C-alpha cells in the first residue's frame, strides 16, 4: 500500500484553484470533486469528522470551542485529543497492521494524539507573562532538528495582523523533513494560508488570488517530493470562504433583553456565564446559545429569529437533522444568513471592552474574532506600537499587543454555514483516480 500525504488546504475551492497551476495539475492527473462538509463548517469540527468519519453529535467537537458547563467557562482552541471521541484513521489502520506509522503536522487536537510524530504550535508562556514562539514536537529530539533547519515556528505569521505565507512555508518544510527522515505511512499537514486574505479582503479580491498563487508556489516542491518518494497525495479543505458584509452582534441582543450579564474588573466588563440566563459562543457563521433555564428556550429562540442576519435557530430536535445534537452544543444553535456572521462582542460601550478585546488573544476571548487579522485602521500608530512591542520582546520585557480594531466591518470573508453554491464549497483532490474508493470516510 502506498504511503499517503493528506494535506488540509484551508479555504480551497474551485475559484481558488484557478490561481494554483501546480495543484490544478495534480487534479488533472488524478481526481477531484466537491467535498460535502458538516455544520458548523469550521476547522476543529470538520477536521474531527474527517479523521473519525463521525458527525459532531458523535465525536463531540461542536465548534472551535464551546461552553464547558462542568467548568463554567468558555474555551476555544483547546488542544487535547481526548476531546475528540472516536477512532482515528491511523488507529483503524494499526488494527490491521501494528507497524503502521503516522505523523501529524498541525492538524488540531494534537496534544496527546496517538500519532507517532506530532508537530503543532505551542508558545512558551514565561513566568513574567511574556510569550515566545515555539512548537510542541514529539518525539522530543525532532524539535531541535526542525528548529536547527528552519528556525522557530513563526507564531506571529500563523495568526494575527502579520499572518503571512511564512508560517505555511515552515509547515511545508517540516513536512518534507519528516517525509525524508521518518517515512510515515500517513502524513497529515495543515496549510492555513488561504484563511488570511480571504477573510481580510474576501474571496473575490485581488489579494485572494495572490494568496492562492503564493500557496501554490510553496507547496509545489512538497508535491514533487511526495511523487518522487512514492506518496499518494490527498488534498482536502474544511470549508470555502464566502463574502462577508453583515456582522451580527448576537450577544448584545441578548444583553439588551436582560438575558446576558457581565461583571466588572478594573473598569472593564467581562462576560458572566455563571449568572447569564442566555449567552452565545460566536464561531464565524454559527453560534451556540446556552440557555440556563429550559423555560427560557422558547423565548430566546423567538427573539433570535427576529434578528437581522439570522437564518436558522435550531433547538435540540432540529440540531439532530445536522448531526449536531450533542451535550456540548448550546440549547440553541443559530446560523447566519449568507454574507452575515456573528461577533462575540457583549459590551455596549467600547471604553468598557475587556483588555483582551484589542489584542490577539484566542484563548481568552469567549468567541471567535476575525478582526484579529487587522491592525486597527483608526489607530495610525498601531503598526508602530506593534514594532515597539516586538523590540520589548527581544529585550525580555513584558508587553501588551493592543492593536486589534473593535469595528467588525473590516472583515470581508466568512464561513461556517453549509455552502449554498459551488463558489463556497470545498474541494477534495487526489493524485490517483483510484484513491476515492478507499477514502470514502473522508466524504461526509
């Protein structure tokens, strides 16, 4: 059996493929098709379905994060693989062949993953509050190999206003290194580059076309090396990114109705999930709405159904139609209309916004914030402040990166709802025409 290189090229659609000649050539030589996705069409949920063949109601990853009722807190972008229920692809392969070896380069829920090799971003959180780029790598000796060859993982080009091709280049280089030196039977790699400018500027923008061409150039040597080493290649995408023009402040709606509560620290408001009767964990075009009292569910559903930009309001029974009826899901799940998306904002006065709101702080924000991809256009010193903070970092000083705008209208691309057209539908590409018959579990 041929070894397999499984690439997750986020945001890959037929439209993006037009600017990717090397990947187009792979599709022409092999096989390609539209790829059905799941609700919500977001990274953690779709990856978990791809790797287990299960729906969210079965593997439990109902979004990029959710309200952990047993802890009383909202957490996004957790990393432990035990959060994903179900047998993974490589685990099924090992049941048939105990010598089967697998490697994961940056697919999510990597901590504790049963792969033989794991590489995933993991910053160093210093005792004095500083954060430095680094990666979690297993086996441990591989960490120093990768750093020696390719430098530290470029964390600040992986997400945030300086996100760029450099992070994807590092992941491609690391994938080639593992392929050459470890030769795993299954090598899975996450390539995020299209996520950036398609959300910043929209999928029809010149910047989107340029990002696709950049990515194609970076992955071309990887595809060539995979072919020379006898690897079959499968390319998948989690979702397609579509135009965004209508941010929906779902938590502010709930707050104005007296359903969402906040508490105050140092003059700034914080979400209070412990006493709120209802609040939303916003995740692109899908929001899980947690309602403390079952008697309020119908009222909250009726309220949200009247909000401009809201498409469906799904109770538990309706969630079942989408395979999303899991105990981690909100009592209600809300989807946005085409072109709309949900902010996490819960404050009513920007002067009272929590400190993390103006920073790149994916683990503290109780919802997804695509505005983190921008320097605040209203602050003409935002880039200069960022440069000063990087200097502080090099000097070993503490710093706060407060450069993110609180205006969501800058965002031009979004995803999460099920696609309405081919333009927003992800693709699957295989280097060999016979591959699809053996990977049916990748197609929902």
